[in-house]
C-alpha cells in the first residue's frame, strides 16, 4: 500500500529558510520564506526572518516592507521596530529611524541596543548632545557594551571633547581587545592632539588586528607624513590603495607626500587619479595646481585653481594660490584681482593683504603696499614676513627710521634673523649711523659666518668710519665668499 504524500507545510519552508540563512544562501532563504507566506499570509515569523535576510543582503527597502507587515500583524513587536529603524538608518532616513527606535523603547524601556542606535541616528543629524545622552543610557543598561562606548567617543570628538573621546575608545578596547575600529579612532584623536607616536601605535595595532584595514593604513600614513617620514607615509598610502583601489583620499594623501619630496610629476599623477575617482574633489584640484606651479607649468596650474573655484566659489586657498601663480607668471593685475576677491570674501584674512602688498611691491606701488602690510599687521601682529616686507617698502620710500622700527620688530620675534640685522644695518648706514650699522652687520655675521653681503656692507660702514684696514679685511672675506662687488671695492680702496 503506497504512503500518502503530504506537501511541505509553511513550517517546513520556514525551517528550510533558516537552514539556508545559516549557510548564507540568502536568495534560497528568501524563496523558502516566501513559499511559507504563500501558504500562510499571517505567518509573522516568516515576514520577520525574510526582512532580516533582505537586510543582510542590503535590500533595505524590501526589508522595511517585511517589517511593516510584521508590525501590522503585531504592533507590540519591539524588535521589528528596532530592525526597521536600522534599515532606515542605512537609507540615511535618520528622522524616521529615530521614530522607530522611540517606539521600540516605548515597548521596551531597557532596550540598550535601541538607545545605542538612536544615539547613532542623532549623531548623524548632528545632535551630538542628544546622542551622548542615549549612549549614556545604553551604557547604564549594559556597562560592557563596547559599541556604545565607541559611538559615544565619536560624538565626543564632534564636540571637541578629545580627551573624553580617548577615554571612551580606551574603555571600548578594554571591553573588546580586538576592536580594530576603536584603535583606529583612538589614533585619530591622539593625532588631533599631536601625540603622533601614540597615534602610530594605535594605527599599527588596528592593522595588526585587521590587515585589510585600508583606513588605518591611510591614517598611519597621515601621521607619518606629519612626522616628516614621507617615504613611510607613501608606503602606507600605497597599501591602502592596494586594499581599496577606489580610495580617492589615499591617492590625494600620497600625492601630498610626494609633493613634500619634490616628486611633482608623480604627485600630479596621484591627484589626477583622485580627481578621476571624485570629480568634485576641490582640494585635489588645488594641490595638483600647486604641483604644476612648482614645475612652472603656470597655465595648467591656473586651470586647476579655476576649476577649484568653480566647484567651491568661497574657497580662499584656491584664490590665494591662483594669485600666487599669477604673480609667478608676471600677471600682477590678475593676482591683485584674486587677492582683492579674497578680501571681499573675508575682510579679516591677513594673508590676502600681505600677498596683495607683495604684488604691489612688484609694481613699485610702495605706498599702497605699505597700506596693505599695515592692514595685515592689524589682523596678525605676529607675522614676521609682513614686518620685514613693510620695512623693505619703507626703504624704497627712503623712510629709513620707519624701516628700522619694522626690522627691530622682526628681530624681537626672531632674534636669529640675519637678513633683518643686515637690512637694519643698511638703513642705519643710510642715516649715517655707521657704528650702529657695524653692530648690526656684526650680529648677522655672528649668526651666519658665511653671509658674504654682511661682510661687504660692514666693510662699507667701517670705511666710512675711517677704518680702512678693517674694511679691507671685510671685503677680502666677502670676495672669498664669491661676492663680486667686494672685489671691485678691494681693487679701488685696498691696493
């Protein structure tokens, strides 16, 4: 007698789906759950599990549809609200995600994971204070929750509580010693605090735990670059790129390190790759322009700066660098236009006044240059270059007393500035203060015994004081240092 065949039940299909999920056969699992639902459209566990499977496959829209069905069948299903919120998070619908986490917490006030996830959504909405409150609740409910400590560290970083962030990452690492992301982020904060060696240790530990961690290689490269280990930085960026060939920032960073080694052609290749990966990468256009300018390819550099300005019309660095490149190309009018635009965008940007003053110097507009330098100093009274350049402009207008005051300010800020001693000596010389000039030239020589012009100038002041022997000795030394003007003085006065 043949046995009767009874078809598979919805429970059979459901259990088959679970087996396939365990084997990571997600498509087969979804098919099994769907067959279970065809047999029983009220099968809440099948909707829930199918939603979870779609979630695992990053089909967040499909997952939300299944969680909706679960909630329609059971409005008290806290986990379904939580999972739906997580799916909405992944779709960057943070406001709606928070509503789902709110509902999950209303149903289960001790749901630590819901506090954690709601905190993450608030953080994504830049509500860092609210995020920290939620992480605090998650940690109170589960003090061993390493992820909540990690996330709270991120929020603290965003409000510039760097030490607090480090403490949270350290706690996350204590709870989970293999938490590579926590090491990486703690390294970021140590880097921010300029604890570069400690940051390197954290990045290296993150890489040890996860050798495929491209971000950690990139971050370690940034730290090595800041420590002037440009070759080591390039090695790290190269590894990051091997792990993630679409890592535009790693190409950008590698280009920057190559710039620091004067490998401009190779740097340009890296910046170009970064731009190909991200055509809106303003900083890559600027840096590629810098490399081209360093190679004196001024027209190409100007194109890159102009593209950066097109992408970011308020970008001060792009205007500044375009102005500097126009200066180098002899387009002084165009340079002044760029610096003036910077001043329109930010009237408190001292560097724009300084650079515009420098360009006016090229045009011999010394009074206007002094006006710009004076404004720059009102905004930044500690800028040595601005005092130095204003002093030089004053000498061009024969305001030697004013120049001496500015060179003196330079020397207060930088007591070893040999050029300021030399130039102040020249200003004193023009005022016939030969003894004062000799003192300044001597100070310059004391700081730099190879400074030929200072010997030459001291010789002139000593000659004016009737110290022929000493003057000739100075000119002889200047001539030995290949200062041609000194040879003429020797021939004329020292035979």
